[in-house]
């Protein structure tokens, strides 16, 4: 608007134009920006959690007993599951329970350190979410030469 198009001073009650109140968005820009940043951070955090397979599928457990080829329990056998940071050792009766394994297909490996001449037990398993998969008796004792 040019000066020639402006209303005359007499148009205003006190000779000054009425000040317009700023829009709510301009008045609360800091609050709007903080809410926006909070939403973006929350979306990124949730997206990061959703990508973790164990949060989507849940976790399960496995249990069983490690015995030798004569049926005697093996103590301190180490039991691992693939793609998992946890492990367990069998007790004096050969029993073990490995908990907190992400559900899904895994390879369970059983190793007895004092018996390096024997092959480890390797089993393909499907861990159910929220349940314990009972593996039964695992026979450790087949020679690597066989």
C-alpha cells in the first residue's frame, strides 16, 4: 500500500492506527517449536525401538539337560544361543535354563570346555515368545572323528 492509498489521519480515533494483536502462532512460537521438537524426538525414539526384533517378537527361554553318551549328567556345560548375548552353564545334574532369548529362529550351541576332542552340540530351534522351549536330554559325546 502506498502513502496515497493510506487512509487519512482523521480516519483513526486518536490519530494513530489500531495495533493489530499478533497471531496466536507468532505469540506462542517458542511453545510451538518445543512441541514440534518433542514430537520429532519421540518419533525417532519409537522408530528405533520398533526396529529391534526382540521388542517386536518378544523373548523366550530354553531349558534342557546335558548328558554324556552313557547317560550321566555333565556339569558346567556352556549353552549359547545365536544372536544373543546371554549364556548359561549346566548345574551338577546337567540341567540348564537360558532366559531372555529374542524369539525366532536361533542356533543353540552346547560346549563342554574340558572335552575339546568332542564336537559341540548344535541345534536349530525356533524360540517361542513368552514361553520356555524344553529341549530334553542333549547327548554330548560324539567324537569329532565320527
